[in-house]
């Protein structure tokens, strides 16, 4: 058996939040405008829309997404307030980690298929991955699959779309449950990315500190399985 594909997680693996709006920021803004929405309420609605509504309805813009968050809260705001809140979130920004370009392009140069597998809505991050986009064969979000990443169906559908078997795929990510335990149960190889080197006793096959190290592990694994 040979390795044919690598699935990369997105947030915490390829990109980080360079400019973010906190739930407290959103709540404070709404309170200042006369709308009683607590940080926890805003957070709960936001997460529901990300993990439940987005996979179902595939929102394509911040405008539709924020409108849904407010709708779930049962809050109808005036146009000026909505535009102000929308403007806050439209300024959010993800950025590639310094080692992301070399890692993704390096994997592609090995002749392997590449995919980004994430629950995160595409419109939130597409600009941040532009430098590596030509090296990514597939971008698979909750929209394409109809579920969030904690559902094994996300990986099963990704394998189907990419056209590889579980044992032919390596998953690289920073979440022990989502990027290691779930794919391993499906028969995939997994590499835990621990940029902060905080996982000392986790029962995983491979832990790396950066994406360059992850690529070296993939090369070694490919060589071992080729014989």
C-alpha cells in the first residue's frame, strides 16, 4: 500500500487568526446599540450556525451568515446596526503560518493529492489560502459534506471525493479528537501538529512541532509503505 493523499486541517494547522472579533466585542456593540445580547448568547448562536446551519444551507457570505446568527437569537436589528456588526466581522482575517506554503507545496511535489478538510465556512478563509491554493486539489468544508468535522462522515466523504482509501491517506492537524482519533478509527494515518509542544502524554502515533517535520514524516512513511 502507498500513500496517495494528505488531508490538512485548516485553523491551527495551516492558518491562524490574525485579526478576530470576540463574542464580547459583538455583544458590547449590540448592547451599545440597544440590543440585549450577552457574549454567551452570541457565542451559542454563532456556533450553532457554524456547526448546524452552515453544513445545511452553505452560506456564501458574511452578510447571510450574520443575519442567520441574529435570526437564531430572535433579534431583529435596524439596518445601521446590522451594517456596523457586519463590518466588524468582515475585517476578520486569517493568515498562513510561515511553514504552510512549503509544507503544502512540498506534499504536492511528492505527487500526492492534497485537501483541506474543515468545518469552517469557505467565505471566511478563502483569501488567506490564496498563496497555496494552486497546490490544494480539494477544499472540503461542512457545506460539501453536510456535517461538521466531528462527524466521521466528513472524512468518509472526503475520501470519496478525493478517490482514495483510508489506508492511502494521512491527516495532519492540531486537534487530538478531530484530526487523530476520528481518522484513525477509519483506518487513516494521522499526524498531530503540536506547535506549542504541549501534548506530552497523548496516545498518538506521531507528534510534530511544525509542518516541515510533518512533511518529513510523510516522506518516511511513504518510503516504508512502498516496500
